[in-house]
C-alpha cells in the first residue's frame, strides 16, 4: 500500500494545489496479475479515432449522470469536520521533510516548489479510500475519494476542494496506466509509467516515480 500512495502523489503532477501543480499518490501492493499482464499501452500506435473512442469511454465511466460536481459546502465540511485541521501537522511536517513516507497508521506524501514544502497528503490506513491534502499549517485543502473496489484495479478517483467542488477525476487501469480528466470532463492526459500523453499522443509531462 505504501508504494501505491507514492504513485498517487506523483500522478497529480498537473493538478492545482495551493496555486501550484499537485500530484496525488496512493499505493497498492497487490494488483490482479491477469489484468495487469493483459494490458497493452498502444496510445502512440492507434489512430486518432481510436484514441478519441478510449477518451469517450473512460469519460463515461468517470462521469455518470449521478456525478456530484459540487457538494453542499456546509454538508461537505461537516462530513470531514474531523479532518479540517490536522492536529498532528507539526509531526507530519517533520516526517515529510525528512522523507518519511509511511508510519504504522498512515501513508504520507509531500509536494514541493523549488525544494520548499508547500503541502502534504495523508492517507490513514484505517480508511484507505480517502486521501487528505493539507497546507503546511495543517489546513485541509483537498480530499480524494476512491471508488468502492479500491485498491483492486480498475478503480476510479475523484478529488474535491474543501468547499466541495470537483477538481479532477482519474481512471486507474493498472499501476502503470491511468487516464486523467479535468472537472469539466475535458481530457487531461494518459499516463503510462513515467510519461503523460495528451489526446494527440504528444508527451506533455513526466514523473520520477510510479
């Protein structure tokens, strides 16, 4: 689970967090071997028509008719009232800046700008389907919500701001393959291992771990 959390942190390089690019990370140690083995990333080889069809397919999966684009702000904050302020932010800050990624009770990930920690994520091991993103003073900024089948592939993730508005959605095909969309359903890109490609199969981002 530790490794998957690191992936999610790096995956969101391109998401907005505290006016900076943010990367979500989550880890899964066990993945369906048959499913993973059968996946082939052919994004660069297929026709544009085929890529558009894939983009449309996962958009439909991620954004069904009952998708919540904005929760009631008061209700959303009430749901996460126990996490609006990280009571352990000083300890988490110390652990993250010292490159500690896991404790007995949580997975941790830091986000940096020019070597300066600007935010961090906490995934509690007693609730792996939720990831909390805080600024360095421990104020909640974002919440990741995973589909019920997490951590079994394929699964989906949606990220919301603390005011309840949707930020982005990701379809996780496997440890190596993900499809990412913005809150307005526009396609952000397809990740394969350390590279992200846009709808036209042009490489647009890289990540140093996955």
